């Protein structure tokens, strides 16, 4: 008894010591936008993700969303400040699923995972190191949580189990109990922010899609690309000169293949890497003439760069003292948080690129790898830490360059290899070097949760089958790109599938009114154009855990395996895309509640079930929701020019009535932000005899609408 | 000009701001042991690795090492304190190689790598997450650096490139210069310690081996196992009861297979996992009798445990309030830094295990995985952070349990899955679930740099070839173990190689005097028993980088590949071990300077060269240095008992004279620490005619020497 007493006393003293160093805090939630609450833990930092993005919320868009109350039990949110770090806890319900937490490539449902969110190339594991480690999660219960801190935040998404938990896991004995689970039930998300402060946002639903909408609208609404951005793009081999590129463009014409913009790789610069951002006069003696020649052919130019500045460049002397302590590939790293750095860039880039007609950029290598990026011991003149700089560099370059094009009232659409929270309204699509076709599709699924766009770019393939399958997917993504910088491939590189590849590229071109409208939804309503099934109404798939088999080496803890719907997605409101992968003759497709129809034939495919399909090589499986309306235009090689009126073919699927608000504007400027756009309703209604009839509403006078009004209605389901 | 001036002024202000927050410090180096200097950066922390290990330096051993001066240019060591973190920099020479930095499995030379040292299971990449992430590196220039901080330390081992570097890399243009390198030359090691303080040790050489010796001797000298520890051990299936185990022991006898200790898996406990540390009365009704029966058969008992305490256990009420905020597998995590916790354990473990004859422990799952370990947001009553606890838990359990056996004056030898700096003198061998045979050997190589022992344990195999190859390696490692907890395998599981397996196990038993002496060197001189070739005199392999081939997906940066000697090692002073791997018919072996001879035949194999060998399936390739002396004893099944005198056969290889100081003591107590041991010189000298003659020096009177003096000399090289 005496010993126990002593133990108790010593332990009490210890507990006291601990509570002295721990600063328990209560979060003060304030509704900062419609259905979005904010609280501050500790001392807010000067550099955060949202402060870097610097975007005004779209309050108009937000105001159309349902009115709700704070979506979590406030008393169950916990915050502590210890050891110069913020400790956070949010409650979880038993059946709750979690989505988001960065651009993941292999998993959709993140409950039960641990992420240390860190801007990096994707290294093959969903562990938080990725191109867009957005510290934002969406619950299937219809709320979201965002941590606005430019730090390596660790999220325990339902893994840690507290001794004092109100919902502890059941106790099993591994020796004798089959039910013993290597990962016991956890009733909380716990988050470690390694900083003295963090700003926390909670987003209301009521649906997970509403959460995503609020997130995107708070960040200005999703980006609406120029129409040319939705065409096809080819990136040429590194050292192509202007004549090579003009020849490439002619080849596309000869092969009758669509081409809207072309990516010019490092060879355009007098040195790269490190970069000068100056034209190489041997390969590109007359850049302005060259760019204009492309513009005349209906093709926009996209310039590759990474932000590591060469000592041989004209910008170096000005930037040297405004850059970090460390170099990357011998290039200095300008402190992008300094206004004077941004001014130096702006002056140079306007004069040498934007003002001579450059249409956009590919911002490479702002993600990692650690082996050549600045280390976490680097310092920057502004006092921004290396860690913070890592988390914001790609975001900051997006913000800066997006501003330039906005200032020129010219929409751009480019590529970036690192992003983060706050990027919804930026004109950039993420890509990487990783090349698993399947994982590329899962990334596309996951991009929809976190306000980023992703392209499953095509580079090379082992055979014609892989080639056509990859080409099919990329044509059903935010950017239809062949990136041939290293391989020199062309869309027709595999002649045996050239026809199928051209057909899917043409289909993308035909779908322009549908796709462009889906992006308009992204902008005005925050609804992502490419969507995880988990965000779709009627989603009723119950993820099941498959019991793991004990194996002393492969699975010593008999970990169970969780199932996800991660190889199919929605494009816009009506189209379900189920890509095929090389080696596959058939695949399973999950169809949500409500009837679904084959896009090509209009035949009923199923409803609220998993079907097995065996399509041929020449088509990507597409399904349309009952009542779905898909507007198409004729096959074309480039985005329509100003004033060009396209013929509309409107397809209807299934037996239900349907409606589609077709969006249009000038396709290239920001005038739509001043009201210069139109939504024109296309509807299919049953007449008194129950026969489906199509109708296009009156065109709004004085607003852009680049279609002639001779709509051809096609009822696909007989 | 005006704009530039403004830019300059703003930039100066920024730089000024930055220097205000940065606390530049000068490190004060103090020689704390012979050839070992210490300095403190910032505010030292209460919990560090060495403070946890709590080991007294072996000053006697240290004093025999060469006298030297501080081995680095002091002025080139840099320290800064920023953002509550310590930033360190140490200079590197052009040709310098770096070793250590944790138990790595795939690489030996660590220059050019980045590690975030974090106690964890090994996940397949040498990135710092490993079972013994010791923050210690050894330079080929003959010095070492240790950071004593129980934190997730990031080490940039020659990767970061500073803008103001005195030795900058050459500038190349990737566009046009073939010499462009994805990872430019770096002239420094940079280290980020995420804490307000760190204690830094610098170890002098002059050789890399001297550095390792100083490190081990500062940590008390390497562990000397009991003789039985160097025999064979079998771990039985999880739920084996005492009768099953006694039958297993009989089976070993029937198969004439050596067996010195047996590992009892979770089934010995009344519940596990989580653990009670109490005997299960159904499976082990009479533990004391059972253990004594084993002892009578010459077999020691090793009990499995992990430290997560079951609510069903007798210790739970006492430990509940002394444990962390989070549970692991429903077990509480006692705050091991609290003296009262250690006392509670000691009382229970002495009474229930040590005092009834238990010979040692296997301490499992103190490494990770993150998915079930306490999260970094856990808190502990002592105020030790979750991060610190992660870094020290395995170390602390080693220290605690080692102390118990020392108190009983009984040597133990067990297994642990997590370790760290300061562990040299602990009686534990590291193991894991990973199972690449090749990588297991690289881990064995790397264990020699960082004061830990590692076993390439055998569990199961796909076929007889793999089985015998793995068995051969494990018999040339610190612990010859078959771990059959999940698979129930036996040494004779593959009858077609049973003979070869028995032969290599017997050879291990025969080599006892040689191996035991090698461990004595570890203890008295700090020289590891199993050694990387890079620590060996005569090592002259020049690591070359092979130019990488550009591949848009597999190698987009055309990264070069560095070569290491990582599949062979030295056991003691004379034996070079070059294991074969399944699927291999022949292999390359690097032989250092000086002639080397085949162990089995005595035939010259080569010198200072890479040879190709094609051995059969029945033997592990072994080579002996010119003048090498290898003492053997007859084949035996158990370690010799007290007073047993073994017959010595002493082999000599090559044509040079040689010498070997044969160590002996009682083989099981710590009396050797009070001087109760002997070193007896065995030498081969040329007589006047140049003929080699063997001689054993006089036995030290009154000191333990368990060999008869009828030495049989065998001159292996004709």
C-alpha cells in the first residue's frame, strides 16, 4: 500500500508538471463565409497557404448553398499547444469515411491512414508526400476541415486510440481471438501542426459535395480554362527548335489530329537547367514571329520553366541577394514571398513572354525531390523558413503568374508540379513523372476533393494497347496532353491504334460544350469538373474490409485490406468514365443509384450495382445517367475562333426528363467575371402523350453564345 | 538604377530582419573522453539518447587508442538556432565517404543521401526510418559525428549546395552539357535538429575503425554475450505450450542439431497482445519446472513481449496513470522515463521471470508501424514528448532489462526491434519483419558502424536453395536464429539440404573460440565482431558512380548509380564472409589488399581485387587473410558447461606469420568485468628455416581458460 501511495504521489507531481507546460486552449469559431467557420490556434504565422494564394472568396456562389449550423460537436474538438506545436483533435463517428488529405494516388478513403503532408514528388506511397498535400479532409458525414499552415502537418486520420476515449475499441487477445485487429478502432482525427500557430477552417455540407463547393468557392471558385485549354496539347522534345516545332504542327495537320497548344521544353532557354528565362537565339532566333505564326494556326504556346535562376541569366544580379541560402542545380532560389522578387519576374516575363504572345507556362520541379531541392536548413531573406517555402513555392508561382494573365485579361492554362490549399482558382493542372496508369486515375479521382486539377499525361507506352488506353483516359481529363519531352512520341506513334486515338481525341473536341459547362460549374458553383464517385448523388457503395491473411513476412499483423472505388469517375453531371487499363479485357464498373446508359449506344447498363463490361480496344467505357443531356459539336482541330458559330447536337439518354444549362462566353478573356456570359437551358420534357421532346431556351440577348440555334436532338435510348 | 537601389534597400532590410531572428552561435568543444569532443547547441534537453542509455564510458579501453587532436576544421562547423530548431553544418572533402546514419538496408556509403532519423520498421527505403536510426556518421577521413537528441533529426549527408559555398559545384547547362548532374557536388553535411538544443560529439580516428571503437567504448564497449548466445536458437510457433516446446527440443536432439536457447512466443502470456507479462496457466501450468527442465538440457529460455500493457493484467492498475495518453492495441504505454514505472516492471519481472530462470527477452514492436503506435500527438506524464518517446522506447527497455540481468550477475542475450545511439553495451540483437536476404546482409554490414547487432533471421523460404543460403548467412551473424513463430519451420524443413544446414550450424559451433574472442574485442576495444569492408585495413575499393540513362519515367533526371561493397563482411579479424543468395550460381567478392585464402581449402584466392567464385550449394564462401589464425573446437550441440575443457584446433592460412589473442572467461557471468578473464596468445612464426610453427602462450594462472592445452595446429595453405 505504501509503495502504491508513493507511486501515486510521484505520478501526480509528474502530471502536474505536464499540465504546466501544456497550454490547453478553447477554439473560438467564427463564421467567416456562408457555412464556413474559422478559429485560430496559438499565434498565427505570417506565411500560410491561404495567405500565399491571396484569393477573394466567391461570396455570391457561396450564398446559393444551404444555410447550416456548425457541423461538428464543438465540445469534442480539442486543441493543445505543447513543445512549440499545435495538437488538434476532431471527433469521428463509427461509419464515417474521410476523403482528401492531398493528391493521393492509391487510396480514396483516407480513414485509418497517417499522412505527413509535405510538398514532394509522389514516391509510390500515399503517405502525405505528394504534389498537392492539401491539409483538407472531407467527411462522408458532410463537413470538412482545413488546416491553414505552411508546415509539414501530420494527420492521424482515425488511427490514434486514446486511453480516455469515450468510444474505445473492443479488447481482443491476439493469442486466441480471431477478431483481434492490428489497427483498433479510433474515434478521432488527430493533427500535429509543427508551428506556434495554425488557422483552422470548418466547412459545412450538408453533402460532401457541398463541402467541396464551399472549399472551392472560398478559394475564388474553380478555374475556367480558355476553350483552347480543353483541346489537345503536345509537348515537344527538349531541344526542338522553332522549325522543328512548326514541322510538328504541320504533322498534326497532316494526320488530321486536333492540336490547340504546344509545350516548348527547356531548349527555348539560353540555359536550362538552371534557367535564364531568356530565349535561346540559336534555336529560337525570332520568338515573337514564331509565336505569332503558331497563333495564326490557332495554336497557343506554353513555355517550360523551373524557378532556379542561372548565374548566366540577366535576372541573376538583381535576384542574387533576394534568394535563399542554397542553390538548386546551381540556380539560386528567389525568395518568392518578397514583392521585389515578384516585380523583377513580372517585368522580365511580360516583356519577353506575355507581351509577345506566350500563352502559358509549365512550372516544373517546385515539388522536390529532396535530393536536389533546398534542404530544410536553408534560409531565405524574408525569414520564411525552408519548410514553409517548400509548402508554398508552387502555390506562390501559380498565384503570381495567374495574376499576370489576369492583368492582360487573357486566360491561360498551364502545368505545375506542386500545389497546395487555396489553388482552386489557379489556371494550372498538376502532373508528374510517376507513370502508373491506374494510379493516375486514382489521382484524378482524388483531385476532386482538394481543389486541384490533374492530368494523367501520356509519355510513352510498351505497346499499342497501353497507348490507346492511356490516350483514352487523358482525353477524359482536365488536360489532354502528350508529353514527349524525353520520348519524342506522337499521337500516331502506334499506327495500329492511330484511328482509335484520333477518335477519342475528336470525341473530346466534340464534347467541348459539355466540358466547358462542367468547368463553368467549377467556377460558379465550386463543383469540380472531374469527380470522385463518393461525391456523386446516389453513391451507395459500402467500403468493406477484407480480412488479411497472416504471413510472417508479407503480412505479419494480418492487416485487413480496404476497398475503394478508385478507377472510375464522373466528368460533369452526367458522364461516368470507366477507363480500361492495358492487359484488361473486361472490368467492373460501379453504377450509383438511378439508371445508367451506355454513352455510345444508349442501351441501359444497370443501376445501383456493379456491372462487368467487356468493351473493345477502340472505345473508353462511358455511361450516362438517366435523363442525362450531353451537348456536342462537330469534330474540329482547334478551339472555335471569335464569332465562330458551332452546330449543336444534343443527346438525351434514358427515359427520364432532363435539363442542362449550357454555358458560354468569349472563351478566352476574363470578361465573364463582369457578367459577359450566358447559361442557356437545354431540356427534355415529356409531352402530354409521354413522348420526350427537346427544347432549347431562348438565347439571352447581348450575351455571348457561340452556337447556332438549329439544335439537332438525338434520343439515344430507344 | 533607381529601381535597383530600392530593391537593394528592401532586400537589406529583409536580411536584417532575418539576422535578428537567427541566433548564430559558436560551439565550444571540450574533450570529454580520450579523442572525443563534445559541444552543446542551444538548451540541452532533459531526455536524450545517451541520457536514456545511461552508460559509463570505458575509459581504459579508450586510453589505448591513439592520441589525436580535434579532427575537423573548427571554423568550418556552423550552428544556428532558428524557428525552435538547431541548424548544423559540418564540412566535407571532395573524396570523403560517409557511413552510418542508422541501420540502412540497401546502401553503405551514405554521402549524397538524406535521412530523417526516425525509429520505425524498415519500409524498404534507406530514408532514416529504421529500427536503429542512430544519428552518428563516420567519415572515410577518419572522424565521426554524433548528435545526441531524441528527435527526428534530418541529415543532409552531402546534398545541400550553399550559394556562398567555398567549393561550389561546376555549372553545367542541362540543355547541352552531358556532364550536367541531377545532384550537384555538395561540400557539407547539414543537419536539422527539431529541438531547442542538441549535444554534439566529434570522434577522432585516425582510422574509421578507431572512430567506431571510440564510439563503442564511450558507450561502455560492445556487449559480450554468454557463450550460449553464440549457439543456435529456435523461436517456436505462437501458441506452443510447454509440452510442444519440450518436444521441439527433443526433435533438435533427434536431428542432431545444435540448440542453445529457445524463443517462446506470445502464447506464454495469459493475454498478448496487449500483454500481461503473466504466464498462461493452461499452456504453461508450471513455468519454473519447465524452465529448469530446459536448463537441465542446456537450453536457455527467451520470452517474447511487447510493452503494451493489457487491462486484464496485474500490472495495469499501477501503471494506468503512469502511462501515455494513447493506447497501442488496447494496451497502455507506460512512461518508461519514470523511475516508478521501471520499479513496477522490475518487481514483476524478477519475481515471475528472472528469479525462475528466464534467460532473456525478445522486445517486439517498439519501432512502429505508425498505424498502431502512439501518434506524435500523444502525451506522457513525465512531459517527455511522443517524438522523444518514439526515439528512446526501445533503447530504454534495453537499458532497463540489461540492468536486471547485470544485477543478477547473469549474462543475457536477446532481441529488440528498436534501438538508437548508446546501445553498444546492451545485450540485444535487432531483427525485423522485412525479409530480403540481400538487404539483410547489407544491414549486417551497416550494423558495424553504429554500435548495434543485427540478425538476418530465417523464417521461411520458397525452396531448399533459399533455405540453405539463408541458414548459411544467419550462422555467420551475431545470432543464429530460426524464427518460426508464424511458419513453424525447423532447420530440417527442407530435407534435401538438411545436411548442409547442419554442417553450417556445426561450423558456427566449432568457431566458438574465434567468435567469442571477436565479441571480446567488441567489449574491450570497441571493434565490432561483424564489420563492413570499409572498416577493414587494406580496403581500397573506389566507389564509382555509373552514369544514369535518361528515361522519361524510370529515370527522368538521368540519376547516376553509386556502387557499394554491401554483400560481404568481415567476422572478426580474419574471416571474410561472402554469402550466396538464392538464384546465384556465382558471385563477385572484393578482396582487400594482402593475400586472401579459401577457408575450406587454404588455397590462395587473390589480393586487392574482385574475384568471381562459383561455390556449391553446401558451403558459404569464406576467406581468410594471410597469416590468419582461426581457433576451432569440436562440433557440439550446446555451449560448454562450467569446467568443461574443449579441445582446440588452430588453423593457420597463407604464408605470413600471424597471431591471435584467444579470449576466455566463465562464459555466463559479469565476473570478467572484475578481471576474471584471460587472453592467451596463439601465434605462428617462422623458424630459422622459414618454416611456420604454431605456439600457444602460457595460460594465465588463476584465470578462466576452458580449453585443454593439447592444441592441434593445422597449416591450411600448402
